[in-house]
C-alpha cells in the first residue's frame, strides 16, 4: 500500500489558533503529570515531560508558528502555576521562561547544526541531539528554574 504524502499529519498545515488550543491541552496534561512527580519536600522536579514536548513540537513546526506555541506554554503555565498551585507571579514567569528558553534554544540549535540529519543514522546525529537538544538548553533552563526557586522560596 502506497502512502500518500497528503494523508500524513503535519504541523505546518495546522492553523495558529488550532495549534495553540491543541498544544495548550497537551502541555497542560504534561504539566499535571510532572506535578505528580514533584515531591513537596524537594525543590526539584524529578521528571518534566513538558520540556521535551516543547522541543519536539518546535522542531516539527515552522518558525512563524512558534508564537502560538510559546503563548500556549505561557497560558498552560498560568493555569497550573497560578490556579492549581498558587506560588505567585514571579515563580510562574521564571518557570515558564525556563521551559521556553530550553525549548527555543534547543530547537534553534538542532535546526541550525543538524537541520536535515535528525534521522539518528550516525554517531554525529546522536551526539548532536544529546548536546544541542539536551545538555545546552537544559543548562540554560536550569539557570532560570533555579533563579525562580531561589527568588520565590528563600
């Protein structure tokens, strides 16, 4: 059976408001999942799938769609951080900022240096994904996250 290219899903064909709404729902679910792995006695989250989701969706979408995705992350963060777990506006802004910085930097670096070769066919692709998509963006996001934790939970 031959697969028609038009029958496959593509983020590029989704309009901005629908992309915003869909990503808002999915990202809110991942934040809820992450909060279930967050222990009240600790100041770090052991698992944060929303970050990886942001990176993957940014990689799969066009640059002009990034604004809708970033807005969805901010609204999703506002829903969880301000409504469900009221910690204050400064924690929300730094938490959402950390996630956005990590996702945007990771997606930009992967597109810039491994643009067409994300098929994991070589060691270069794997090392590039780990370094450019994992280590560098996570370190930058951790700077924002730790600043948020320090400023809001002295």
